[in-house]
C-alpha cells in the first residue's frame, strides 16, 4: 500500500502575560540587538531613553518586542 505525506500550516494563538517596565524592555531589546535606528545611513542601536519613549507611544512596536521577548524566553 502506498504511503502519502501531507503537511499544512495551521494558525495558532498564543497568549502570555509579561510584567515588565518599559525601560527594562527597551534595555533588553537593545542588548538583544533586536532594534536599530538609521543614523547617517547606518544602523545603530537607539538610546534606552529614546526607545522607551517610542514604546510608550507606539503600541505596535511595544507588542512586537513583547512577542519577541516571550519567544526568546521560551
């Protein structure tokens, strides 16, 4: 009898709760080399203060970095 292999992609939803201050998230993202800013055409890490301010006003970036942190911590 022949054998057949089949595969598919199935979406999944994961939910985590992370208790963290935004300055700590900013320092983690910078230390983990997760984020850079363009300075004179070259990618450089932002300052922790600048990134923290961005995380306060940009929930999409904040959520993306929280997802990356959750994945990195397994």
